[in-house]
C-alpha cells in the first residue's frame, strides 16, 4: 500500500469558468491558472504522483510549457494513473477536501464525486469529497482564492 497527499490553491478571477473535479460549477468567477486551473484535480494529481514517488504536477505539466495552456486537468490525472498502473498499483480510495467560501458546493458534490470517480476509473464509493469554508479568514475566506487537499491510498 502507498499513500499520497496533495495540495493546491488558485486565485479567483472574473471571466474564467469555475471547474472543480472536472465539473463546471456556475459562479461569476473562475480559477486563474495555465490549464483549466481545476484546483481539486491538481491536488489529486499531486497526491497520486506522491504516492508512487513520481514528483509533482509541475514535473510533467509545467506552467511554462505552452502545450498545457487551457488543457483539462483530467489529462494530468490520466498521466498519473498511467504511472500508477505501470507500477502494478490501483486506487483503494481518495479523500478530497475543497476549501472555498462560496459557491456552496453541496449541490454539486455528487456530480464532482462522479466525475472524479470516472477520471480515476473507480466506483464512486471510493471517492469522498468534503467542502469547508474558512469562516471569513485569509484569502480563501475573503473569496479571493480556493484550495484543495487530496489524500489517496493505493494498493
């Protein structure tokens, strides 16, 4: 068994779609980044890569490389899955924590879990998603950013 943890944070900006776990969430702001800036999948990708000692998302998809501009983050997760599979491992479970003041993510929770499960090619009950606010503290609490943590167990 192998465990990995991932973290990511992105600034919120107007006129960008908000994509979380591969799902477009209606909101007047989106996350700033080179790719689609899916903070949840970025954290997940780092957790997957970390579990097999394969570096981090920047190792494979640097934000200085124009070929990754605007790319869906599912592409990054697919590459991490290839590395995991090549080592004879599979996903036991994934636990995700989304940190955002708004929008409320409960109405989108099931769709995001389903999307992540599909990206990982596992049953939905292997993916857990929790959402937390920052109680108005810091840049996340001020609505300036969103962050995510991911923990994965591989077997």
